[in-house]
């Protein structure tokens, strides 16, 4: 494409023509927007309207299109012209639907629309039609790390969809924990009895699958590259190493059993008749549906007590603070091992809160029908007395100390994730050791004596060797909005490594992760972004001559997409990039940009708003709204006819993390009276689609206060908000309250300078 | 302690849950309680129960036989059925409470002076006699159950109620002599006696 | 409208000079206007009421009710059993359900009834219903409007549904927590219903009003207080025990709590009878200890 040719289309449908002076809008586009090719249409998204645009592109050589109609989130199919640079001026949801249809409001409503047209015309001039990543890798094989139920399920599912799989298992056989179970919690109607685990069938199908190559006694000793082009080393215990390439990776490294030796108060270690759930499975397997025998003397067990939440859901040091989710159902199942063999065996489950997810409630009832006794109690203490075990506990219903005697006590301990190295802890240790400067964290972390944990993936990324952990050592897998998604593009965690789960949940989880891994390789092959900007062809580039090698972008990229070269310039791994623009927001010298999203595309929108002077009493409020939650919430507020101030100008951003502070200072300098930044929920329960973007924006804006002070401006002039997509009623209220506050503190003194 | 009670203690030893399951109306439901406490919170006389239903179920499982059977708690049941319709596990709680009260009463270890127990006995005897309630006889019997003096006192306290009922012709002052029940009360007595015999036989209670 | 016939189980409190005799009077008048024929089950007996369990136990209690059902099957074949008293309805229905669910219980009951030359067939051939169900299901709210001559306009009613008409069986399509049928009946005859009456389904203490008077009167006090708080002129109820408990203890409650309660407690059947142009006597209004003056005035018009 040689020359830019911009066309503007103003739609008059959906009431836009009735409420707004579209001739005036066209004039704004021509004179101020400097677009010669401006058309009005009665109903732009109909066949005729779309054809008009299409013909202009094909026949007239139009390269840049501005559609002044509805929100960019509406009519995406009709207006999906992906061979041009495309901008949208939101006149419907952004203007007429949020303003009253009254004579008094007409003037300010028209001003709003005029501004949105100016903004769109300004933006489009700085946009380029993005071209796909030229360095795309095309490998479509999938690496699965872990040969338990989650790994085998993921491998089988990927294979069934036609993808080659490399399955790496640390031990000498497939099956994981599930292969050690006597029976499993039921996964089908009537959810009344334990049944066969089905693991051997799964193992067999993996072994016979021609698409799946299994590496036993092996681990992944190196992972580098990006989606579509990962390079991996698989090393066997024997020392032999195979190097191969894959397109995406599923980490299904599972869990380890909590070490019950840390629970002497529950008698573990004091008596062989105190066992954990895994050991009970072994005893049950030995008994093969006959009477289960006591480890100490082989006596047939007549009474058994299950102690729930053993060393978990507790804040005591060494205990697990979380609930492992499966253990109540597991104890119910194990109590049935006894009851099904002999209904006269006394089985008591001492629980605090019985949690039976899935169809566990039916299973629980079935156990009650079989005569398993459930007692609500806590503070259990187990001690061997006269060849028996005595379980002391506090009965929480009767509020008294109680004692139960038993031949065997089973402790329901929790799942500890096999999530490898905690890279954040590793980095902190590095910084402490090196006096605050982190040089080569990856190598340092693996060799650090204080972290004896083996890495699962051995990533060569500058951010560390494994997936980041979120809480309690589980791999961060964006559990709220998008399960399996991790902060490393093309790598998906599933099963108990990302949160505690049982077999049924694990299988579902693994299937989902397989789907994500397939999407990743397909998108990578086409040079497109993966979730959440799936299909986005743009990617960041930087102006080398302006870069100061400050490393802000490499540190702040939530996905570890940016490495450094020998001269410490950033190296963008396009295939790892999610296109959030956090790097662009971070860059103090503003050298990072996307073809269709840059410091200029937003900056020019901000600058091209018509700024009334101080005495017009028409303040201007800039809203930078995250396109994932805040902007949709605003759209939906408009759909519901909720009104907000005519003084705001909303600019959607990819993520609040992409907001460069220059936009804020420029806006204040050019006379905006207030700036609202709306991003997603941050923190541990983050809902930021790019994990850290909202958090980083909040951090950066807390520093903007200094700038405001230097300019002698009130700190209220810049406010940051967490907005959820469901905040439909809250968002207009926030805006109106903020407008009232600006009214109170008065106009920006920089207006007109 | 009554002989029936002693026999039951010997029969079931420590397994009170089993005893309840086999002898108490709807007793087989006790094991299905999941201890949520909705019943206790839904009971109109809840605060007056020493042990609300949720606790009673737990005590049964814990084998607290004497405490359960001698408590006044079940006798606080007004038969409002709120617990039944709210129980997420659909336990027929009202009936279980009735069943426990009846069982304790049958064993002779229910609290002797509990007014509801005494009233219930008077009531049943009243209806069993003629087949229909004799409201005058019932009230008098109730007022005078603690002897003549307190009976006069009770009757005086309730005089305004009685006079109101009399005035509006909703109480028959001559019911002691003119009350009519079913045509053949003796036949009804036979039925009830037989029913009791069968029930006792089923529960292994020698009468 | 074709004449509807039912096998009628009046129950002890409905007898002449019994505590709910005025209920019965108004039901008779109401049914006449609605062309409903009630065929009394001959020689019926008491249901055992809610307190009968303690001395009566299980089987004797069921035998009492089974005898009534058997008599109905024998004498009023193919007719639904209809009760006006909540306890009678509940007792009979519960027995039918229980016998239906347990073969042994049914066999034992049959064995006992044989002594009186009776038998019981059940198998749900004999539905057991409350009068309220007949009105709203068989007649319908529109049908209830048809014989209307007078409107109860200007009277505000707290519809006190209470317990046993509502739980555990309840009226089909109504919620246990907030049944609306009584309010709808009130509105059908032109009265104003307090649809969100706070104590609509609160227990009055039932039979324990006799044995635990203080605890029950506390309940009754709340029930009346809420009616006053929400501006009720009178309370209306479908249950004889509710009616009696809430009406007759007002003096004692006033003495104990220092309140000044004096609120009439009426039956739905009295409302309908007055609306259908029945006089005060036909509506059993002379049986209310606290006179429902506004109703009497309309009846006298």
C-alpha cells in the first residue's frame, strides 16, 4: 500500500439521525478531521451500507475507514473489514443513548458527537493495517508434562483432535495417584457406590495411541522459544537427552501428598494404625473387597474414624491453609469400603464442614443410608491407648468434648501442588543477595541452595524457570475468568497443579487445557495472538535509537514475552505476546508501539477534543476505559438507557496497563479538568485479562500525584477505579459523582494555555 | 425405670441409633440429618428447647439415650411443620419429634410433669372414650389435673375465655352429660386396643 | 354450575356448641350459595389432632383416620373427602399417604378395621382435600365472584394462614413461606388484603396454647401486633385452632403485656357468606367473641 486514503461513514440509523446533526458531523470530519471522503448513510450496517464501504475499499483504494455509528463492540461482523485500518466513533452507545432527548441537552450532546468524530479522525491517521507476525513458528505438536490422569487425558484429547503429543512422565509408569486407588468416587448415576477407577483403560489407550510418544523416567530439562516454536530437552534418568520442538505445552504435573509426619497430634507416626488416605487405599487394595485389616497386627477392623481437614484449612505453621476439595468425598468412599464389606463396622467421619462438590451430595446421602456416621467436630487428637486408638474431639453440635474409639484412624490430608520453583521467591532472594540488582535470575534460581525444588519446565525465560505461582504454591492459571491460561503464552496448566481437584474435575480440566493448547498452536501458525485478543495480528515494535535499555518493559510484561539481547535491548517474542500494551504503558521514552495502537493513536484522540475555555463552564473529563470490562459496562449502561454527564470523552484502551503516563500529563496540560482510569479488579483475585495490567496502572498512577503537585493541581484530577463488567449501574454513577466533584473543585487552571 | 425401658436398654445395648430406627416413628430418617440447623432456626418455640432437633439427631448418633428420652425438648413441638418444609434433606422432623416423645412416654421415662405430655394423655383419653372431642370435659380435666384448688384457680383465670365461648354458643355447658360421640364407642375401643397390640408387637414392647 | 358433591368430614370443633360451630354455620351458608353439597361421613370420629401422637402412638392414630376414610369409601363412594379443619385434613391426608407408602402399615390397619367390619382401599382413589382447595381449584376465583352481591370494600384484612392448612401439604401452587390464596380470596370479594402480612404463617402455638399458655400467648401477641402494625381492621383465617387461639386470649394477653388488643378474627367462609348476601346469623358472626362490626354492618345492609 502506497498512499493512505481515509474515508468516513456517518450512520443515521438507530436514532442517530434524529438526535444529531449529521451534516455537522460530516463537516467536522471534512474540515477538522481533514477527510475528503465523507459519506452519510441511513442504515450503515445493512447490505447497502456495507457494500458502499466495500466498494470504496475495492474501487476507490480506501485504506483507512472510520465508521461513525455504534460502539466498536456492536456490528463487528458487518463492519469486519480486516484489510484496512479501521476506527469507530461511538455515537450510539457513547452519545445518544446516554443523553436525554431534550432541548437543553441537545447542544452538549452534539458536542460530544462532534468530539468523538474528531477523535476517530485523529486516531485513524496514526493507524496502520497490521500485518501478521513474520516470525511465526508452525510446529503443531503438543508437549504434555505429567503422566497422571490429567496428563493422560490431555494427551488423549489432543491426539483425538489430530495433534501429535509428547508425553513426559517422571516415574517409571503412567497412572499417577489415580492408579494407586482401590476404587474411585462415582462419576455416574446414581452416584451411590465407589467404582473402578478406569485408569488402566486410560493407560492402555495412551500406550496404543500412535499420535502419542511417551517418555518414562524422564523430565523436561530445558524449554525455550514461543508458541509454535518451543524447543525442549527431554532427559531420561539414564542421562540421555532428546531435543525436540513443540507448538504448545500442557503442564499436568499434579500434586504430592501432604506429609502426615507433620501431624503428630493426630497420632501419625505414633501408631501404624493411623494412616493417610493414600495408605488406606493400599490397605483396601490388599483386602480386595474383603475385610480390611489393621496394619499393626492384621486384626480385622471393626471400627474406623476418619479425621477430615487433617493439616489443612488451618493457619497453623506447616499446615495447608486451603481445602483440597476431594478429601470429603474420598473419606465417604473409603468409609464405604468398610460398610460394603461388612455393615457392622463402625465408621465415623469427623468433619468441620463437609464439602462434597459435584454429585458428592448424592454420594454423601448414600453413605448415610449405609450407616456411616457423620459427626461435626474439630480439634481432634489421636492417641494409642491399650491397643486401640482414642480420638478426642470437640463436638460442635453438642458443644462438648467427646471421645471416639477406633481400630484405625484415617487422616484426610491435602494436595500439595507439584508446581516447581517459586520464581518470585527466587527473584527476591536473588535481589537480596545481589544487593537489589537482579542479573540473571533464571540460572541463579535453579542453583539456589535454599530452593531445593526441582523445576518442572526449566524455562530459559528471563522471568524464571517455571510458571509463576499465585497462592499457596499453585501455578497461576487465571482461575477466575479463564482457567488453564497462565502468564506464559502457549503453556497451559491443568489438574491439581493449578488448584486442588478430584478425578472428575481433573479430566474436565485436562480436556479444556488440550483445547487451549490446540488454539495456541493454530493461532501461532497464523501469526496471531492467543487469548484474550485472539486473532489480533498486531504486535509491538520499538524504536531502537530511542531506547534507553531501562528494562521496564521486560520486567513489567506480565507474560514474559520480552527477553534482552546482549546489548540489553528488548527482544520481543511476538508469539508469546498477548498484545495488551503493558510494555507500551511502561516505556518512559515512548518508543514501543503497535501498528494500530500506539502512544499516538490514543494521544491524538486526547488532543483533538475541542476544549471549551474556562468561562464556558463546560468541563471536560477524560475516561480511559479498559476494553475488557469497563467499556462493555459503559455500553451496557447505555443499552439500559442510563444517563451520564455530557462532559466525558471515553477512550477505550486494550488494558489499563497500556496507559502511558504521558497521556495523563498531556491531557492535564491541554485543559482536561479530570481524568478517570477504569481497569479491572486487581490483586490476588484479579480479573485483569492481562493479569498484572490493572495492578501496574494503579501503581503508576499512584506516582502521578507528584506530577500533579508539581503542576499545583488537586490530586482528585486523576482517579483510578476498578470496574467489573457487571458494574452496569455503578459506572454511570461513578462518572456522575466524579463530574460533580470536578464541578466542586473547579476548572483546570491550565485551560487555554 | 419401667420394665419396658430396661428391656430395651438390654436389647440395644449401646446402639441407640438402631433402637430409634426400629422403634420410633420415621426413626430411620435420623441418620440422614446433615446438621445444617435450619430446623432449629425455624421452630417457633426454638429457644425453649433444651436440645433443638439438630442436636437431638446428633445426640442419638452419639448414643445419648437417657438425655434424649428424658428431655422436655420434643414436648415443645407445636406441630407447625415449619421444620419439615424447610429441611433441605426432607427429613420428616415433626414426625420424628412426635415419635421420640411417644416412645419416651411409652417407655415411661418421659418427664412426668411436662404439661404437654399430661395434656396429650388427657386429650387422647378424651377422644378415645367417645370417638369425638368433648371440649368441656377436656378443659375441666386440664384445669383440674393438679388437684382441686389449682383447678379452681385455673378455671377462674380462664373464666373470661369460657364465658365468651359460652355466650357465643361455642361451648356446651352440658357436655358432661349430653356429649355424643360415635354410635358404638365400644367397637372403637376394640379397634384402638387391637391397634395398640399390633404396634407393641411390632416394636417388641411387651405390654 | 352443576352441583358439586363431596364427602364431608366436619370434625369435632365444627359440632353444635363446639369451639368452631360458627365456622360450620358459615360454611353451610357459603356452600349453599356456591351450589356445593356436603355429604357428611356417617359416624365419623376424631382425627387424633396434632397432640394425639403422644398417647395414641402410630397405628392407633392411623386407625382413627383410616376408619373415617373407610366409612367415606363405603358411604360416599367416588367422592373426594373434604375437611374444613386443618388438623382433620392433615390427619386424614397423612394417614392416607403413610398407608399408601407402607404395605405393612396398610395390612395392619386393614386387620384392625376388620374388627368393625370395615375395609380401606386407598390407592389414592379417595383424594383428601381442604375446603379451600375446593374453592380455589374446583370453583376458581372467578367462580367465587359469581354469587357476589355485596363488596367488602373498605375493610382491611390480615390473612392469617397459620400452619397446618399450609404445611406440610400446603395448597398446590402456593409457597410455604408466603401463600397468597387467602389474600386473593379477600380481594375476590372486594376487601383489602395485606399481602405482605408479616405473621401470615407464624405458629399460634396450636394445642400448646393449653399446655404452654405463656409461650403460645407470646406467639399470638406477635401475630396480632403485626396485624395492627400493618393497619388491619380484622384478621381472617382458614383454621379453627388459629381462629380460637388468636381470638380468645386477647384479654389475657392485654393483661400480661399491657396491650389493648381487640381485633376480630374471622373465617374466610364468613367473608364469602356476607359477600353472597348472607345475614349475620348465616355468616356465624354471632359466634365471634370479638364482634366483626364492619362485617355485621355490611351484612345488615
